[in-house]
C-alpha cells in the first residue's frame, strides 16, 4: 500500500472551479463560433477537409491535432505567467487570444480527427479521464453554482420589485 499524501479538498475544489470556469468560457466561445460558422459553408468545407484527413495515418492525425493543441496550451500557460508577474492586461489579452486560436483551430481539428485519435488506446484513456474529471468537477461545484444562481435570481427579483415601486419616468438623482 502506497502512502500518498492526501490532496487538500480546498485545492481540489479550486482546481475544479478553475476547470469549470475555463469550460464555461470555452462554451461561450463555442456559441460565438457557431454563429460565425453559420456565415461559412461549414458543412461543405468540413466534408472536403474530412476527405483530406481520412487517408492520413494515425500519427499524422495526432500531429495535426497535437501541434496546435500544445502551442495554445503553452501560450495559455505563458499568459498566466505573464499575469502573475504583474502584467495583467497583457496576460489577459494573451490568454484570450490563445483561447480564440485554440477554439478556431483545435476544436475543428479534433472534430475532424476524433475517430483516428480515439483509435489510439492511450488517447482514448486520457480523453475518458478528462470527461470523468469534468463530470466530477460539475458535481463538486454544483451546490455552489446553484446557490449563486439562487442569489442572482433573488437580486433580479428585488431589482424588479424596486423598479415596480418607482413612479413611471422617475429618475433617481445622483449626489
């Protein structure tokens, strides 16, 4: 039996929260990207790209996906390091750019190469572990997310009630 040190629950929670925050941001990029892709004949373009990817060997699909993935992840890490050194705006802009590039390249490439990538046992294993961690993080943060959503609903209800009590056209004076 191994005597591994226990990871503090607070650290796991913070990591899970950061993971979910990034997936939340990612989901927003996906929504914007779908709107942009609606402007492009994506179905025809995807079919043409799929025909180019289909004959590639698995290692080529891994390179096609892996290079942009590694570059964007290293860029995101560098952006966090830049932020940590006090250059908050530069770090935030760099992080946003790496996420946009990641979304623009990595997601469509993964979509095109998914079948080949998941044919590699180690990749499928890592992919399944990432999905499992995402579900774990969702369960861990769910009560806090529900509490925050209830708080926001309460704030909105109070604001509506406050506005309903004010006479129509009344403006509050400032200072």
